[in-house]
């Protein structure tokens, strides 16, 4: 993902709930068109590699897009 034009960064967060772990991936893009590099079906279809799917109990089939209004100190343009 880091090599794709318009990619500004990504993060992986975890929420522990007993013995389950919820992972949340957030990727940042310079514009909505750049985020479309992953488009295989509908624009909001999640792209999860088969090798990654095998490691997960479940995963979302759709992604959500948000427009960033303000950021502080965590982004660096490579």
C-alpha cells in the first residue's frame, strides 16, 4: 500500500475484548480517487487478501470513507 500513489500512511489498532481481538486498519490518502487503487467490485468493498482472511475469525465486507478535517503531528509525507 505504501508504494501506491496518493498513500499518506496507515495505522493498525487493536481492541481487546476478553479472548477476542478486534483489529481496525485505517489508511490515509491524498484524495478519494487514490483510495480507489483497491477497487475490484463496488468502491466500498473491502480488500482482504486470502492469506489474511485465513488468520481472522471474521472481517468486514465493506469499508467506510471519511474526509479528514484536521490532523496533528502524526503524518509525514514520504
